[in-house]
């Protein structure tokens, strides 16, 4: 991130708009975030109103990766019980006026002075010291003698160079880097040249205070310079930085640079707040993306956990089925023992004149008998020598019946478990295709209402406007146009059901990839019969919005909607259908959304 001293300098210059404004609201939505509401009133001249008042929201963020200060238009929810520091700020700053906003050099500390009244109704100054230094970022409230009243993050400083605790003197962080505004051009060049760094994007940030690597790279890119340390490059960069900082950054602006941002030299309007609101838009999108990724990963973790359990359950079922497959052998053993029982005495001795040559091993663990089911092949049958032949046969018949019953039960369990596995895989597919938090919410709600996820204690996001929200999510399916025909595609299981069972007419066409997870596609016919070219395009689109989107020669089933049914016991998104045809196509998304 590039919120360095130069960026802060530009923001502070724009924040001069707030000087004279009155503090009317203070919130702390999160542990690292402070919002200060400021009203800047209009003024009149000769009895004529020249300017209407404006409400601003000053956002201070002290999180490790998104630290910054800027005006914001993004609303955020607040806790029901304000944190202690929020109450302190309200006590000391509400109804005060901003008298000064400034920073010293390029150190990443912004100071805001507030004109307040104490208990004796004397006018005094209180100051917010806003330190924007990564994970060490902090906000400290000071009295007019620079004594700490309170701080967002407190530490006693034992073993450190300073402490941030109430009633103690506030000390600014120290740095061994040179201050850009305090050195001349020659001193700047000599300082970098005599350092041990070989490239400008490492030498300057490690030597000069408040200049980041990101800014140096943007300067090199803007000036078309190489990254090597040289006199000419250093002179050019010094003049570039000096021009940006000149006249309160009037000729500078904050813009995009390689997926982040930087400060650039260029003409801007006087008192313009574009840089503030650029940062507001940038961080709003960044925070939304981070929230989306964290939310998605949480859901994916839940799905993966359940998926692992189902896979293990299926493996155990398959093992039981495989074990039960030997039930025919168990029955055969029992029948062979009974068929040859007359040949054995009580002590397992065979008759001397026995022509079948039935053998017993020395340890009497098994007997060898001719298997009349298999061309009289000799079978080695394990036995328990402590009981009779008939008892051994009875044991084998019991094992046979148990294996038979197990096989019947496990086959049913396998079918049900396979359905569960297919359903989880369909949720994973839906999750992979989510593009927004609202779409993730739809998957979350579906998960939270399914008994498969009961161990996770997920709660459905029910609100007073639940039905309205649900309708909005269901109607947020994709809509395409193929010639004069409307095409609808679901984004998740619930939308698939909604399209197929509620939106589609009985004579519309329904498309879905064959035995592959994907979206339901509805071709709205309106009484017309679509040409084969239309059918093919719909099939290509259905293949694209499936797990086979990167494959070729994908089979897609299609039929009339009246042939698609959903029994009450099927999971969301699953249907049965008849009288279908199959077409093989290559996935494509060449159509435009309506």
C-alpha cells in the first residue's frame, strides 16, 4: 500500500476544507475505525446566502493493511454500545470547531486541533494525533499541554522508547531517516549516493522519511527513468517531489498505479476533494473485495469439511459392500459342511474307507472339501474345532444372512450418500460462480437451512425484509437474448428451482449439462418453435455455465419444461426429467447480458 507521507500531505492539503467546521457526530464502527461527522456551515454576504452548509464524514482507519485518513461517503453499521474511546471523544470533541489540520514534514502523523470549552467555559485547544504507520497506527487525544487524555490503542512502553497512556506526556515517534523538506537538492543527492543501496526504489524509501517504494516506482514510470542510482536520476526525482509538494500540493493528484495508487504531478482544481474521494472509492472496493474473499473462504471451508465427511462415509460404505460381496462364499461354505457332515466323527476324524479323501490339518483350523458347485475343486474351509461341523455350518449361514442384510442396507445408504455428495458438489459449483456478497448470501441461506450443516450452528440471515430480500435474490438470475427469444440462467440452486418451477412455462425449453453440475437454462418460447440454431446456442450457453465450461464436446440434455419434475425429497437445484434429447456442443459465452 502507498499511503506514505506524500499521500498524507496531499490529503491534509485537501482537508483544509474542514477548518472552521463543527464536530456533530463521532462513531467507532470497528476497533480500528473512527468516523467524525463535521458540519461546515455556509456564509452570507449583504444578507444573501452565498453557500449552503455541507456535512462531511472524516474516516480514520488504523488497521495494519488499510491505514489512512480521508473523507468518505461510505456508510457503516455501528455497535449498539459505543466503545470507551468513542465516549471519550464525544465528551471532549462534540460541538468543538476544527481550527487547524497539519503535519510535520513528511512524517505520517496528521494533527487536528479542535477549539473547545472546558468545565470553566474557557476556550482551549485539544488535539487528535493520528499516526498512520501500518500495524503501529494509532489515534491519541491530547489536551492543550500535549498530555494524553486517552488513546485508541494504549501501551505502557516498558522497554520501548515511548508509552501511550493517559496523563503521560505525548512523544512523537522517532526516525533516523532524513526529512525531505529539511535538506537541499545537493544533500539529497549526496545522501542517496553514499548509501549502500543500488536501486532507487530501495535507496530512497530507506533513507528519506515519508517516501514509499510505490511512490518512487510511480515517479520513475512517470519520468521515464531507470531504477539505477545516478546523479541525473536523483536530481530529476528531487525536482519531481518538490514540484508535487509545492504550493500545498496544488498541482498534484492521487491516481491509480499498478493495482494500487500513488501521487502524481498534474493540474487539479483549487480546494478539490478528488484525491480524498478517490481513496474512499479505492478502499471501499478493496474492503468489499476482502470481505467477499473472507466470506467465500468461510463458506468454502464449511463445504469442504462436510464434503470430507461425506467422502469418508462413502468410503466406509464401499468397504462394507466389498466385504459383504463374499456372502455367496459364506453360504457355500455352510452348505459344503452340511453336505459332508456324515463323513466326520465327533472328534473330526474321517472314516477309514472314505474315498473322497477329506483331509484335516494337524492344527484342525480348516477342512478341505470338494466343492460340487465348482467342478469338485478342493475348498479350504476355516472352522472352529471346538464345536461340531453343524455348528460351524450354522455360523457360516448367520454370517451369510448378516452380509446379505448389510448389503441391502449399504446399497440404500450409498444411493443417499451419493445424493448428498452431488448436492455438496452443486453448492461448491454455485460458490465458484458467485461474484458478489449478495450471491454468497444466497448460498449461505441455503446452507444454513440444510440439516447436513447443522453441526456448524449456522443461522439464516433473517430480517424483517426477508421475503423482499429473497424475492430480489431469486429474480437476480442471468438474462440473455438470442434473436427474438429470451434466455434465463440460474446462478445457484434456488434460482435454478425458481426458474424451472416458477418462471418457465410448460412449453418452454429446459437445458442442463448431462451428468455434470451446472445451471438450469430456460428458453422462453412464447408459443413459437425455435430453430435448431437457437437450440444449439442455448446448449452452448448451458455448457459454458457448468463445470465443463473449459471442456469441449460437452453433452447437454434438453426437453420441454413440462417433462421436468421435482419430487419433494430432492435437494434444491435437483430435478428429474424424461423425453429429453442430448446435443454435444463446445461451451461459449458470446452472448451479451440483457
